[in-house]
């Protein structure tokens, strides 16, 4: 009789696909004296790794704070003297391509 058994080896490689998990961190002062400005940076992470190919949209909770020098990841916040009211306001950075991903930073307007 003839032996017709055939043997072969197949090697499989399985790669886990990790879903995107973006987070944002705002770096900058928590207080801004009245009639001065402060610079802020948004650091964007995907699964804990800093990325440079994403940007944010900056907004503030009150017209008391004025935004300027806006780029994809930086801005300057000016605390308008206005009526000289002090208080806490919010700076928000929202991922430009996903409005569900954002972070807020409380900024306290203080005396000079």
C-alpha cells in the first residue's frame, strides 16, 4: 500500500486591533488676574499616547474671557476688566473631529 498522508504547517498571526480612545488635557494657569492674559495648550492623547495630528476647538463659558492667538492646540485667554466682577469661568477644548470628546478647565478671575 502507498502512504498518501500529506502534512503541512500553517502559521497564523493574530493582531489585536485597539480602538481609538482620545482624551484631552489643558495645560495652563487656573487663575488669571483681571485685565491680563494667560496661554493654554491642549495635549491630545490616543490610548495614553500623545498625538500631534489632531486639533481642538476652543470656547469659553462667558464673554468675560476673550480668546486670541488660537491654533489647533493653543490659545491665549484674556480676562477682560469689564465690570470688575471676579469669579470662575470655563475654558473648553473639544476635539475638532468629535464633539463628544472634550475637557473643561476652570479659570478663576482674580484681582491684579
